[in-house]
């Protein structure tokens, strides 16, 4: 072997296939792994991985960096938390194809569904595209730290073909269905990784309207699936309430058959339908046994709201007194809230009507947890603000008020919105353990004022494989496989997710004993200085993308080897039969 460009020396290598790890060197030349084992020759650059673990880079298949990838070379915080590949364009929202007159419609849709500030999108998006292929070209012009793939969003597709009628959820005509089929085919052929849609009442535009794709007719969905069949490639990504369980699940079975391509749907345990996931799992297992390529994407912890004065949501937003100070700078807001007369008035008020989601938070003290030093993603219900208030014999709003003022108003409370009905992660464990589920739903780049679940891959290792005390843990090798090879294979990216010769040199070098998530915090670095939640981690010694070290201990090296992925990627030929 000629001299390698980089050798990772003496680490415990988890190759992504789920088997036992081996002590080995990893040699890299160019963007590929060339040897795993004993490498006698010195590399041009070396990383001493003694006492560390070496894994494939995380492949995150559920993100919303659709706007960010057009103006920012760094896919933070995903890339600083070990991801080397992200898939955007989920949940049916995105920015292509688009006509000039519909740009604001797509921004309002993204802002409402994914809580990405509209002002930042207006300022950041160049709109130097119309077709989906032109959008991909615009993404490809900008160098990135990690690889990005994109999917055709149903909302944009529908509005492009149908205009205002599409936004208003009018039925598509046969000609319009044919046009959506054609555009889907063309986008997949140009390199789109798949197609995504949303069919949930929860997703709304920034104006509170239902999304264009809610209730799209079977004929429309079958036409789009036909577009994937015409292209001979692609994946389907699905979000639904499954309120019509029989009809909706039959539809996704039929679409995978028509498309001849795999489909994944989001699965969480919601408080309002706490047992729905069990029925979905039953149907999922049944479909898989019959050969349907259907998977469920599952989040490995509660879908957690960060409630605070800097964020998009907290229980006091709809109180009349708070509305008086809502637009003040943070320091002035905190000063006003420290006035005892103001405090008494706000706590004594009832929420105003018209804020159903916020008002549902207002009485849910049993699911509010103060973050004290570290964030606990499986908190004991006995430590909730509701339980503490009851034990002290006081209104829990008093505790909530104080918790929100901590750290000069920069503190957050953790609110497990989904996946925490019984106050533990045992149901999540059952979902994750199912062979027909995928580790996903990080929502990287989205919900920037309320949720920071982008750290899910790190949490899966540090908590589920090491720190959990309230129940069984997961095997480290299998967990690594679940967010590398399994996720990569699920979307057709068969050239990554494995540490073996011929595969892309996308790797993490991790001090597993030191691996730890820090508390989320707010930054103001989006266009127009708009906010977004950020989270850091300790223990990532190095993250390597295509053979180049892009982060050391979470700090950028300046290397930008990432690229736009165009379509499915084949496994290395020498290993394709494995």
C-alpha cells in the first residue's frame, strides 16, 4: 500500500455492521478507506485513537436544512455533533420547484411547519432557481462541511403545478396529477433522493392555515408514486395523523408497490393517542413480513420543547400581562418580570383564548422540568414543577416563573411533548428495538426556537448505551449500526455508513467515556440575526468527512469537503456482494 493520507491509529473500531468492535488502524487515501487492520506505514497525517472508539459518521435522514444549505457552508449543529451526511426536504416542505409569485407561500409554509424564522428565510434565500434541478445546482455551488441530500417536497410541487388552488387544497385535475408525476420523475432523475409529504393537522402555515398537502387524494399520491417508478429510484417520506388508520396504512402499502421504492413514516407516542404507536407497529410488522419496504422513523427520546423567554414557546405567552413586555429586549423583559407587582398580576391571570397549543402547555406542569446543571432526557416525574409545587403546597406557576428567570432569562425548561406519556422511555425502547424502525426525527435545522433534538445520535450513544439507570440499555455496536449503515441503506446511500475498504472515509473518533451533551442555548446567527437553538457536546475528538478532518473537539478546521449527493449511491464494487 502506498502512503496513506490519514491513518487513525489504534482505536476500537465499530464498523457500522453491528458486530463486535476490533482494535485496529484505519488508513485513508483521498476520500476512501483503504485499509482496516494493522497499518505498518506512517500516514501523511495521523490521529492517535488509543483508548478511543472509531465509528462511521452519523447519517441523519430527517433534517430541514433546505434553506441553510443555500447560504451556509456549515450544517451546524449536525456537523459538530458527528453527522457527516444529512437528508433535507422532509415533511413535504421546501423551496423548489417554485415560481416567483409563490416564494412567500413556501416561506410561510416552512416558517409555520418547521419554526424557521421567515425574516431569515427572506434574507437568506437567493431564489436563483425555479426547477428542482436548478435548486440542486444552487446548493451544489456552495461548499459544505458535510454531504447533503435533498428530497422533492410535496407542498412546493403542488403549489408549482396548481398555484393558489394547490395552496388552498383544491383537488388536482388529471392533467395536474400527470404534471406532478412528470416533475417528480425529472427531479429524481436530476438527483433528488426522494419525495416527502405531510398529511397531519398539526402542521400549519405561519398564518395558521392547513398545509397544501393535507388530504391530497389517492389519485394524486398514486401519480407521484408513478413518478418514482418512472425514474426507477427514490424514497417516500411520510407524515400522517393516521386518524383513518385502515385507509392511510393501505395507501402507503399501495404507494410502495406502485413506486417500487421504500417508504418511511414518522412514529411517536402522542398524549392524545397514547396507544396508536402499538397499532402502527402491528401493521408495520405485518407489512414488512409481506415484503413491503416500509419503515417507521423513531426518535430515541422525548420530542422535547425548550420553554423559555428566548424561545418560541412558554406557558406565559398568552397571558395579557406578558403580552405587554413580549417585544422588549431580554434584559428589559427580565427586569420587568422581577417586579413583584407584575409577577403577582401575571401569575394571577388566565391565558387568553386563541392560543390552543400554548394554552395546553399552561396547565401541564406535570411535564415541565427545570434544567439544573445538566439536561435529563428521562426525568423522574416526581421532579416536575407540578410535583414540586404540590409537595410545597404552592402554585407551580411560581416555580415556573422563577425557573424562566434563571441565568438572566436565558434558562430553558424541558417539556417532553411526545414519547413520554408514562413518564419513562420504555415505550421508546420498544419502538427502537423493533427491526422495522429507523433512528430518525432529529429535525436538524428546524424548530429553531423550540426544539433541539438534532443531538439524538449523540444521545443514543451516551444515554442508551452507557448512562441509563431507569431500565435496560442498548448494545453500543447495534446502536452505531442503527444510525450509520441502517439509515444510509434506508435511503439508498450504500457508499457510506461502514468502516471498511472502499467506503467513503466518513468517521468519528470519540472519547466514549467523556461523551456528553451540554445544555441547549440560544444563538443569533441566522440571516437578520434571527435566533436558533444550539447544542454542543464533549467527547468528539475528531470528525472526518471524505478523508478530511472537519472538526476537532467540536472546533472547525476550515475543511469543506462536503458535497450535494445526487441520487442513490452504490456500495463499493469489491464489497457490493456483502
